[in-house]
């Protein structure tokens, strides 16, 4: 992930796109429009044809940036995980206490997001909802092993790795750090989805962010803290 303080950008693996959408106004409109449309329609109903009409362009123009809509979803989810890593870096800056660092990292993973004014063409709140509902479709595919070879899941892996390092800083001998953190991330997505659509599958407690508190408790109990 790369962060430019003067003109911030999240770097996404170049294997995902044919032309970098951050390099042009049309590319940014493709990103902005796709976030809005996938959020509204869902990934299955989303098409490049519909997107082209919405942003006043052509399907052919969109295909110059992305091979297909799956690669566009990969781009959006990779951007999101890169953005989360960027937020993690700032959230942990100048924090020395190891347990405090891990608490802050888990809070970042589990709390609902707020809009980030540094990236005007990406609605992070809508993108978060897409990640909750659609992100598993980026890797739950028959061709996942082949796709993985190109490194397109690197942003997700990097985030899991960085937070796993916070666990190793507390307990270097803990054997399941990556498993624990990826379980938190995927579990949070499911619980947020359940809370909105299938509430009897989760616990909603008035006055408490039950999801965040549950996963903090789970992580710290796993580490015997």
C-alpha cells in the first residue's frame, strides 16, 4: 500500500486492472459510479452496461480499465483493504503499549466506518457495505488458486499480516494469529450483515456496539489476556 500525504492514493495491484482508474477522470467516475451502483443493486444485478449509462460513457470505455466486473469487484475490495491498512498505520502511530495497539487494531476492524475526505471519488461508507455483503465473492470462485498467483489478494493478506504482528508482539508463541485475525474480519462482516438483515442470528444490545465488544473479548481471551 502506498500513501502520498500531498495527494493521497491507495495503491492497488496492477494485475487487477488493464488501465489504472486513478489515472484519469473517467477512471475515477467508473470507481465512484460502481460503488454507488453495486451498493444500490447488488453485485449480481450490476453490469458494465448499466454503469456506462449511469456515468455517461460506453461499455467499451469501461472494458479498457477492467477485464470484467469480477476484476472491478477485486479492485474495490483491494482498495478497501489498502485503505484500512493506511488507517491502521495512523491509528497505531506513537502508541507503545502492546495491548492498546491490539485493542485499537481490533476496533478498526470491527467498527462501522466514516467517510474519509482524502478520497473524494470513493464513498467509504457505501464501500464498507459492499465489503460486508459482497467481498467474499472476490475469492469464493473456482479459479481462486490461479487468480491468487498474480498477487491480487495481497492487500487483504497484508492487513491480516500487520495485525497478526501485533499479536506476536504480545505473545510470540501464539500459533494461530493469522487464523484469528481473518476469523475476526470475516466474522464481523457476517455479524454486521445479520444485524441489518437477519437479527435473530446475532445479538443486538441497546447502547453497546456488541459486535466490537464481542470480538475484542474473543481475541483477548484467545491470548489469555
